[in-house]
C-alpha cells in the first residue's frame, strides 16, 4: 500500500484534500476518480460550506501527482475518515471490525499523512479559543497517535504530521512561508532543517513523543509541517516531501 491520509475530527481533512484538487496549484495536484472540484464540493460539504460529520470509518482513493525536478511523481493515497471517538476504548469495543480494518489499512502503509489541529495557547488573540482543545488535551491526543504509530504501523517508512490551520496561529505567517518555502533549485532550508524549525516552534510540547516515534525502529522518519488551505505553498509542502522519498 502507498500512503494513508488521516487526522483528528473536524481538523480540516476534507477542506485540505478539496483545495488540493484545485487546478491552481504549483507543484501538487490531487485527483479523485470521476470527480472534479465542483462535484467534490457538493459531495463533501454542506450548503453552508461546513463538512459533513463522519459517523463510521470511510475510505476514498486519491491520486496525487507531484512535479519534481526529476519529473512527475505519483502517489496512491487512501483517505480514511474516522469518527472522533476512534481511540476511545468504548468505541473500539462496540466497533471491533471497523477498528481492526482501520489498523490493518494504516498498518500496511509505507507513508502516513496525519493532520492535527492547533491548540488554544498558540492561537491568535481574536480567535474563539473555546472551539479548540487546550495544550494538555492536545498532548494527550497526540500521545495516542504516537502509541498507534509505534505499535500498529510497522510498515511505515515516512510519517508526515501537519499542524493544520496555520492561518489561525499567532505567528508571522508570511515570514514562515518565506522560510519554509520549497524551491526546486535552492530552497532556504532542507527537509530536516524545516522539520527541526517546525518542531521547535510549534510541536515543542510533544518533542519527546516525536523522538520516541523516530527511534521506535530503524528506517522510520517522522517530519512535521504547518499547513493552511489559504496558503498553497504550505499546503503542498508535505506532499512534495513524501513524493521525494517514497
């Protein structure tokens, strides 16, 4: 299997995938079988633009094309939508087959693309923070993902973790884009430097957990990014990374 695309509930997985199907891309384009951008919006979003809630585990197939200096790289992706209660023992015991199928799908993947939301403490002052979890809650949730990666994802070689909705984070977003930007010939930072910068500035509360995942077995590499549907260069960056190594 290639890559699975997963994430926390209401984090923006649908909008992220949807925006990547837009033809106005730089290096990355996403295709869903027999569907264009407008059809996808109608199928995946409510009339008010919000996403439709996920009650059961659902899988869609994505084809991602990335334009690299050496040519076009194609990635087969399984986009897995799951209920927010996925890691609750009560949900797992009541949905044994779904839980086992989820573990099997993700566990056999070479690459894993996880998106997580920002937490309250790093939001811009004017953002309604009640809609987001605290840093401690965020860390607790991340720890469950970390355990899952370590114990249930033995085939993964590349794990990409994206802190999504970077446009809401209290930072100088244009400066971050300039620093992290991908250029085919002469980017400001290499992939490891980007990862270290993002971890030190945005993933510091779970830095030890990231190190545990990286050290859990030989050949596994974890890289962190920030993403936003409003900034195409940030949106494409993790996919360019995956295409460069898978």
